[in-house]
């Protein structure tokens, strides 16, 4: 049994950062809707509600705070439920990890950014205009192979068994972000990030089943994962006066989807 919950309010940055001898602490308050709509809650329903709420916002013990580096989720619980049973308030506690916890690489997310090079054919220049060559007064369009360099972002971290890797692959693989997102603190505008791979390895630690998840993204802030198509006449030539909207068109090549519920973030 699962719930489709919607975040109504989220003090994601928080203003109540506290400090004591053990370090910094922060409380995040999240209100979610789409609950059972009943005031008579059983233990099972409460467990399902808490699991669905936490899954919907991508929080688990050890996950980093979305905006404040160095703080990690230490605990969460249902603080209150509305009288009509349609919304609930989740309290998520964050704190600094102690040195012994930080030394455990399986708990801390690892972000790797590399440059990757691929070769592709094109008949337009860097500004999207056709490549022309002339021979004895004859004009034709040229095609060349170019190296395309882009950033590859890899995020590796441990997820709870409820993260459902198969559903993530089906929903997000080869999709582009429909809205701006942050990956490990790296801001990416809408339509610049494409999920190129999701890998899950099951692990059992202290008797608990988890997944070591590896998310791979390709970053294209230049073309926004679009392609330019040029008009060709009956002889296969591109007219000299083509321009965007008249002989040149830009098309989106990949489906887009919201990454807001993506466990990779």
C-alpha cells in the first residue's frame, strides 16, 4: 500500500540552526497532503504514511541537507496529523556527522564530476548555421565530425530498500530535468541535465537491506539537449538565406520530467 503525497510546505533552508558541544543541529518542518483522510489511524497506516512521506521528499537517515553542506539527516518522525486526516507534519532533524561516522564512506554521498568526449556529425557551425563549401561556383552543404565535450556528474550514495531502483530507471533514465535542480550542491538549470545511467547494488548492513545507488548525469548547458535541423532543397542543398524559424528549426530530443521526487537528489 502506497500513498501519492504532495508537499504543501517545506522550511527547507531553516532558520533555527542550533549549536552545542556536539556541533550544529537543524530542524526541517515539512507538511504533506494526500493522506488517508481519516482520524482513526492504525499502527500500520502510520508506518505507511511516514514511509510514503519520507520517500516523497527523498529523505533518509544519513542523507545530506538540500542546501546546507555538512548537515545530515539524523532522525525523522510524524509530529502531527490534521483533524480531517488529509495532511500531516513531518519533522526531520539534521546534525553534523561525527568523525567516526564520516570515516564510513558508505554513509556519505560521493560526488564525482568528469569531462567526457564523444564524436558526432554535424552540418551546422557553433551558432547553428549550415556549413557551405564551394567548388567551381557550385555550392553544397558540408558535413564534419566534431568532438563534443560535456560534464559527467556521478552521485553515489546509500539508499533505503524502499527507493525502488526499477521504478527510478523506468521513470528517469534518458530523461531531462523539467525544472532547475541541485546535484550535490551543483546548480543545474532546467533542460540541462540528462540521466544517462542508474545502477543499484543491494547490500545488507547491520541486518538492514539497502542499495548502493550510482546516478550518472550528462550536463549540456549550451544546447539544452536540443538538435538543429536545416531545410534541404530537392538537390539536397541548404539555401543560403535559412535562419531560425525559416529553414532552421530547433527540436527537443529527449522527454523531460520533474526531478523533484527523484531519489538521486
